[in-house]
C-alpha cells in the first residue's frame, strides 16, 4: 500500500489539439490579440499551474512548471510535487490545472502579463472512491481559469457528443470516436495490468486497431472540416451566440494529457484509518527462495459487511470489512514446517545418504529441476527431493544453485552440513557462480564459494562481468561503522580489489564503476550503500600503493578524474549558454585551444577512461563539434601516442548507465556467439558513465539510415554500400565482404535487441558504417518499453531488407538463417544473461527500476525457455515476419522524420 504521507503529484503533461488560426485582418485590427503568444506560433511557450481544491476552497498554493521552450510539441514532461499528503485529501478533492499564455497587454483574468490559455479541473477520486492514477485525458476550456468549486465550469472529464448528428460523415465519425474511446479505455486497463497479456492475441488486436485508427482519423478530419464550414455560416448569419459557445465547448479543441502516479494496489478514500496489526517478525523458513524474503503482502479475508442483511454471497453490494491476517502472509504452514523438519532430520545424519541413488522416475524429476531457469522458484517438495539426493547431485554442476535454494540456512545444523557438502561439489560454471552472488544468497560461505570459482576466470572474462560484480557488493556483509578491516568479511570485495589493483585495465573500469555508485544520491541508493562503495573505493586506492607501479596508476586515475571534470565543466557551460550552435562550437574550440586548460597537450600520455588501451596526448580543437540536441553533446577528437585519432562524444545531463549496461550485454553476447564459431560482425562501441548525469561514448564513423534515405532515393542502404564498396562483378554491385558484414550484423542486432526488448527504434538510431557494419544506438528504452504505440517486437525495416535484395533473395534467406543460429546459441547461455540482469535489479537503471521484480522475467520471456528449439525457431520466424508486415513502424518512422524536420 502506498504511504499515507506521500505527496499528491502529477507528471508528463502534454497538450494536444489545434486551434483555428485567426485571420491577419483580425490580428491587425485587434492589438490585444496580436501579441498573444499562441496567436503568433502554434508551439508558443506556455506554462502550467496546478492547485488542489476541495469544498469550493483552495487547499494549496499553486505549483508551477519550469520554463521550457517548445519546438514540435507542447510536452512539459515534468513532475510537480504538491504540498499536501494523500491522507489529508478530502473525498471531493480535485486538481485545478490552468495553462497560461503570455501577452504584454494583459486581458481578462490576467496575472500581470500572463493570460489564461485554458483551464481544466480533474477530480482526484473516481466514482469508486479510488485515487485517479495513470494517464488522464483532460478537456481544456479555452480562455478560462480552472477552478475547483462545486459544479465547476471547467470539468476535465468529457464524454462523446450525444446529440443527433446529420450527414453520413458525422454519423460515421461519431461511431468511430465512440469505438476509439472504448478501445482506449481497454488499452489503459491492459497497460495497468488489469487485462492479462497474451502476445499473439495482443498483436492481432493492435494490428486491427491500427486500421480502425486510420479510418477514424480520416472521418474525423472530414467531420471537423464540415463543422468549421457550418460555424462560418452561423457566424455570418443570425445564430444565437450562446448556442455557438456551447457547441464549441462540447467539441474539445485541446486535450491536456496528464500522467498521475501509479500504485501497486488501489488507494481508496476512507473516513477512518485503523492501525494494521503488526506483521510477524518470523521470516519464512526458506528465505533463500527469490522473492520470498519476508516481502509477501499480508493476505486479506473478506467478511459479509457491516450493513449486510444476511450472510449469503448474494449480498455482494454490501459494505466489505477487510481483516488482515499477518501470519498467513509471513509464516509457513505449521504442518508443512513440521513435516519438512522431520523429513530433513531423517536425511541429515544418516550414513546411507551418501550412497543413496535415485530410481528412473526420480532421476527424471531431478533432471527437470536441474533444467529450471534461475528465476524459477522451487516448491517445498522439490527442495526436499534435492536435499535427499544431495550427495548424488554433487557430480552435476547445474545442481549446486538448486541445492543452495533448498537449504534452510537459518537452521545451524542444516547449514553446517550444507557447507560440508559444498566442498565436495564438482566445479560449477561462471553463470552459476554469479547467481550465488545475488541478493537471494546471504550466507558468507556460499558467497565465498562463488568467489573461489571466479578466481579461476582470467582478466578478460572477468571484465565482461565486472559491472555486475560491482553491483553484487551491495549484498555483501560490509560494515559501514568502522574503517579499518571493514572488508575482511567480504570475500568478493577483497577479490575485486586484488584483481583490479594487479591489472590497470580492470582497475580503470572498477574505479569508474565505483565512482558512479558513490555519486548516486538518489533515495533508491541509500546512504549505507553509498558508504559501502566509498569504503571499497578507499581500500582500492590504498591497495594500489602497495603494487609495483601502483602509485603511478593511482595518479593516472586522479588525472582521468581531472580530465572528466574539465570536460563536464565546458559541457555544462555550453548547454546552458543559450547561444547559437556556431557560437557554442567556437566557444568549445577556444576553450580546448587555451593552454591554461591543459588539454591541447597532455604530457605524460593519459589512458582514456573510456578505453584505457588508448593513450591520448592531447585534443584537436579544430575537430571539435557540438551536436544540435537539447543536451548539446560535444564530439572531441584526441591524438593518440601512435599518431592516430580517437573521437568520443561527451555529454552532461543524461544518465548513461542504461546504455552502458546494454553495450556490455551486447559485448558479452558477441563473445558467446564467437565461442559458437558464429561471427556476426557486431560493433559494440564503448560507453562509460562517469557519474549519474554525465558520460562518454565512442564515436564510430557512420551514418544513420535516416540520413542515408535523404541522400539516396532508390534502395538507399544498398546505394550507400555500393558507393563505398563498389564491385561490378557482384550481382548487387557491392563488394561481397561488405555485404556479408551487413547481413551478419543485421541478424545479430535484430536478435539481440529483440531479446533485450530495446524500444524507440527509428531510422535515426539505426546506423550503417561505410564498411557494412550495421548497429543500433540510443538505448533509452529497454525490456519491452516503447514510447510509441504498436511498436513491433523486432525492428526490421523495409530499407534493411531491400539492401539484401528483398524478401525473395538468397541474401535475405541467409539473414534469417543467421538469426536462427544466433537465437539458438544465445538460448544456450540464457542462464548467464538472466543472472547478469538479476545482479542489476538494484542498480538504479531507469527501465529496471520501474518494475525491478519483473525485469529478469521480461528477458526470460524473450528466450521462450518453455519451448524446445524447433518451436523457439518457429516463434522467432513469426516475429521476423510480423516485423516486416507491420504498418505501424512505417508510420512511426515517417512521423519521426517530420518531427526532426520541424525541429531543424
């Protein structure tokens, strides 16, 4: 349940709609209209005030959005925190939202130079007395200030026009609008999780809704044109002014989209709050099961109601009394607990346990358990079975994690024997060792066993998992009370410090991963966790001084920090300067060329934080570029010791940790595919977050498919490759090596982005290098999240397939074959990938933080582990076909292209 002291708030406001443009003659004759911002530009700058009302009185002062210039759409995308808690809200509370325009001459209801653009009043509780949540569409009443009085004149909720319409166009448009309104309410329930998700059925519904939406938009446009002609006739005739006003009010010209906070459970208004009975402090006896560490919600039993006439179930409309039963939610069934103890005791000290062998039926049951994914929870019967045959299972490396889940680590006798059995186990794989370092296993002996397995990994392999191992430090037993000896109880911390101090490549990334965690001041991180990372960082820097070249390496890391600080300073200055792009670029060039900033010459050479294998000797000011973006990222080109150049992109104002995670997983998947002798020519460029709001990424010489389409008209991607790799002896006129690189990389990125659920795919973040390498950029949406509706599960555009020769070509068949091979190879390593995501659950990654308990499950769903290999390949084939057949991506790409054109 949400906290009763939480403040009421709302976010992500955007304005939709189009007002009729005033005639120039009207503007010239009316000075009070001429200088109003919205009359001068359809994307004029507006601001919004929000105030809580109840009982025809204002309960709070207005809260105002920050100033934000608009270019293509009016979207504030900002949380507003209102100075009142939810528990203090009366049942008739509402949000009075006023959109303010600007005019130097003022006007009716003006506040200084601010005049009302429109207002809307949104009730905070719905008809079921539940708090409003999620996306709300609010009707904007033009030129009115919102008020929360009883019977307000600016209600936010509107219904379809009920009065009889005339004409075939109006009737059809009204029907379409009613159907779209019904479907939108269903989509909202689906988004909130009230309607279960069925992938194949959802795809069919979304595809049908696309066609309905296009038809409805067409008929709505005709209806709008018809009504405008009728309005013009009325204005020229003798129609009643009040009737025209009412008709205008009933047709919403502007809609304000408001996103309200969402809660896991309904928040219901109540006159009285009763103290919930204290929850039992007894944790579940099997606390090592994922998701069962005393976090289960108390169960609720429903009574007949206070005013119920009888006790029958027919009195469904009666008041319901909710009774909490904490013991049901927190404790095991006593009978089951007693049975488990008796069973374990009979197989605890028996001499015959070591020689116990399963029969054929039990062996099949054990094999089924061994094939479970890391996210699968074992039943009590399965845990008892694993415990019974634990000695037999010591020869199966897959069984160790299942055995660790089956042990009651709170029982000292059972825990002691389990540790003895661990010593007999055959060597496990790295993916199982990573699982033992997660939050589900807190026993120091188990975590120490996992670290011993990691010691056998070389530095190259360790680097692939370093990001997750740094996150695993959160689950270590590290005291924050003392300084000396604080890491003695943490085998993982001591191991990482030892290996990072001995290898500068590891030490470089280890240092920056720690710095980002120390810099994270969000509530999710917590002071204690930050102190843990500060202690680890302190011990690491101190440990460096004991190495042979450690003192110099420590100075190098500090010099890297100075370089990042200088780059951050100029990036902030450029972003906030408000100057033109040319002046911003000149400002950065002059800054870098100034010898006082010590960037023109870097002596001695400095390993680049982004890629420490590259040593830089200075920056090239003439090759500095400032990109045209809201964050104004800076492209810097460094000279290297071998006379080459190394360009990077540095920006401030964006959290790159999510992009950094995706690139790390792509790099890992590339290694896994190559171990299967499958080289898909992936090009995972490097990304490093230097803080929670800054970072650098490697700049790869390439062009987006969007810019390629703008340059080449017919089959643009193929024309681009033909321009850079001509070969008239080949059927498509492209050098075979470049075309093969393109086909392989397309297949690799299609499968990988599908597994990771990468969203917001459009032609601007699909890139193509001159040598044929195809790759993705900008991973702001992952795990199935996408800001655009009806996005396909896989991004496979027509431009990509045309470059292969079309769907009937042999190259396209080869592309599909590479997709199947890559998917099959990655499914074999699904446990490793799932365990890596499990360790990132508490990493404060934006798309993982939204639903941390479902993040790993979303990745698991894309692997389809419940299917055999043949069924999984058929499923992937259907996804590829759907991605090509879907019309929504074409519309999305075109809309994105128009938006970019307007922005530029």
